[in-house]
């Protein structure tokens, strides 16, 4: 993307050339600035077949339950040429199997913790009872088994699972405990759907490695120059370094998950070809939307359909993301970084695909809240929400079952944040008063520095006045630093005594 300088580059070099003091002048500041520039362009040989996570084995249990045995365990695996890494995974050395289930089924995971320390397993994006959510209250001690049970009752979507124990989430996810969770329903969308053939999981993570090929954990504790926690200079896709995907059909569906701790990606193809976005976090769109790029912050997902011709070779890349923070914050948060992610090689002859449908069976838009319901406001600070960090014994909000509410989330800092709500899906109404380019059901949203995001949120039907769900920044270093709040869902008119409802409120307006 040569030619005219970007706004970011213009501001950077103008500021530095004019002598504006952005960092203390000297060799040390120049070193720190250079050290914060990461990328892999031109350094990667794309020759390793993309690992496709196996589908989890599902067995029949009592009362028709679908039982899935999941062991969170230690492992050893070569993640990068040059050595073997000590890792964690689920049923395997690194990452976990893809869990695929259908709406209407009752799922009964049996989660065994074989790690040397406590963990948890959260079903990100799932609508389910609070006691089965796997948040920080569902602590699994070493050697213990956790057995949640719930009925799947939501539209088809690409979800995922990962640990959520307060204070250690970033390390457990970074070591490899994560996997996809796919929900199917009876509404055939007419999209590519043969898993591992034309329906491909793409779990993207950035890593740092030591010289002997081990995972570098030296910067996993928040601090230093990384304002969003540790950022890596290498990329893994499904745990594969230099991944190569062989394309067999004209259309391929990529289920892209940003499973990184703090990095934001702006995905494009190297030839700038267009693709279609068919799904976001919480399900399918109402129709495919043509795009040339899509940005995903940690925890966000997107389903992309790309068309290839026989014999073609293209690469999925990440251009510098639009973080829109201060010059320093943006640079140290990865705002100048470029990556090559995944190479796609089309066979000399391709099988034909069904035409991309013009309409998709999306979940209906979130309904307008009941008259008189107040607007909730959330101010994201450096590591706080509404000037508070998490207190595991405090209920911050009380929400009624099946209700819809409007939430306004403001990033009051120069630091990139995002926002995730458990047991809920939402529509993005506006970003700083402007409609988003791609609208679809979401559960996580990027909130740029100095920006306001307006959401219309639909909550699930599971009442439990004693067990909370979470809302939080999904930049994992921020989450572990306490950037979370808790809410309980109750039946209308049954708010439990002693609970508080401390979300900031207004009656509307801007």
C-alpha cells in the first residue's frame, strides 16, 4: 500500500521531525520504539499443512444428554522450527478439539483438570445458566472434574471456549487452552459446511519464542512497554507456524477467531481481493456483505467466504490495525505491525460450489427495550469499568430474564479496549454516532480510545440471583488486572435483597 502516506505515518514522522517529545529523546527511547515494532513479513516459509483441530467425540448419556470428555492437560509439541515447546491443551498437547453441537441438544461436558494449578473453562458466546458458564467462580482444582449441563437454545454461531480464572486467564490461554465451539441449527444457510474441507477453523494467535523453540513467558505478566499485555512477533494458526491450506473447492468458508491475548488484527488478502462476511460473533448475518478487510479484536470472530480459481495462491494477511489511540499508545499496542497469516493454495482443478446465498437465516435483530427502561453507561478506564475493578463478592448489575437493554460503552483512555458480555448477544447501534460498516449479532466489540459504542443487548432466559455472569474487557492482561464487572439475571420483580445495581444510568440522549 505504497504511494500516499497513511495518516498514521504522516502524524508519526511529522511529530518526530518537529521535535515533539513523544518519548524521552535518546538511544534508549529509540530502542524501545524499535523493539515494539513487530511483524513476520518475508520471514515465514508457508510449507506446513494447516492443522485442523479434530471434532470432539460426543457420547450418549442419561436423558439423551450429549457427553463430551475434556481433559485440560500439559503437553509437548513443536510449534516453531527449532525446538519443542511445553504447552497446555485440551485432550491434546496444544489447543483443543472443535466441539460441534446442535440447537435443541442437551450438552454435558465433563471437564477434568490435569494441570498443576486451578483453571476453569468458559463457553464464550453461549447462552446458558450462570452455574455452567465457566467464569471465574467455577474454579476447577487440580485433579477435580467439573460437570456443567445445559440445553442449547440459540441460533447457529461460531463460539469458542477458554479458561476464565481471574488473574491467570492470560497465561492459560497463551499456553494453549482454547478451542472452537460450533452451534448448528435446522436452518440450512446454504454455505460451505464440510468441516476441514471447505469449512475451515482459523484460530489466530501471536506468540513469542525463545531460541530453542519454547514459548517465551517472560512478558506474560502485565507490564513493560506493552500497553495491552505481551504481544508476539510470530503467528500460529490452529497451532501451526507457516500454515498452508490446500483449497479443493471454489468457495471456502473461513471461521476466523482472534484467540490472541491482546493483539488486534486487520485481515486482508495480499492481492486485495474481496470476500464476503457471512457471520459475526453470535451468528450469521441477514445476508452476505462484500468486504476487502475486517478487523477483529481479542475474542471476536468472523465467518468469511472467499472464492478462488484453479491454481491460485493467495495469503491472508494482517495490515496495521486501526486502533485510533495516541501515537505512542497505538505503536506499543501493535498499531504499526504487519503479518502474513495463512497461505491458501488452490488445486489445479477445483470442485464446484453452490452459489453463495443472497439471504441467510440470521437471528432477528434485538428488540427495542421496553418503554421507560434506562440506558446503562459504562466508562472504560485504564484497568477499571466505571472507576471500579472486579470484586468477586459484589453484584454490580441486576438484569431481568429475556430482557433487552441499551448499553453505552465509552473508552475514556488512550489505551485500546474491547467489551464482552456473557450470556448475551447484542447489535451495535452506532460507533460515535455512526452506523457500523458490518452489522451482525455480536458478543464482543472493539472500543477505540476516546470512542463511544452504543449497543442493544438481549439477555438469556436463565435466572439465578446468586451466581453472576461477567462483563469485561477481553484484552486478557486488562481482564486479569480487574477490568470486569458482575451481573445476575433474575425473574422480573425478584431482585435479591442486598444486591446493588451500580451501572451508570441515564434516560437517553448523547
